[in-house]
C-alpha cells in the first residue's frame, strides 16, 4: 500500500541534513540504515551506502530512481544457485 497523500512521502530528515552538509562535487558515500526512505530530487548525483542487514551496498542515485525507495536497490538475499538434478546436469555440461 502507498503512503497517504496527506502525510506525503517518507524522507529521512537526518539523510537530507547529511546531503546538505556535503559539498556539491563530493563523491563520498553517505551511510544509511533507512531503507524505507523515498528517493527525492535532492538525492540525485550522490552515492548512498544502504544497509542490507549485513553490509552497506553502494547505490549511486540517478534521475530514473526518483520515487523509488532506497531499499529496492540494496538486495537483502544473495542468490547462490538452483538445486536438484537439472543443476547437476548443467554443471556437468560446463565441465
């Protein structure tokens, strides 16, 4: 469900303060745990370190990302491989 129009989009105030404190050409990573924060136009051009539960994943914000949440670009699960007989056959063919 979307957030109500009356409340407006959720943007972490501490994150906006960190952006304002940086110089315009600064390429440092801004670490954040706020995965639910919606990307606003002020965030374009900055790199965020979004926490995925284990480490911070670097996310460079572009114009196409506006309106999405930071957590969408920092996956929490790592795909290893499919299991079963088909996977063993595929691995044998590669060798």
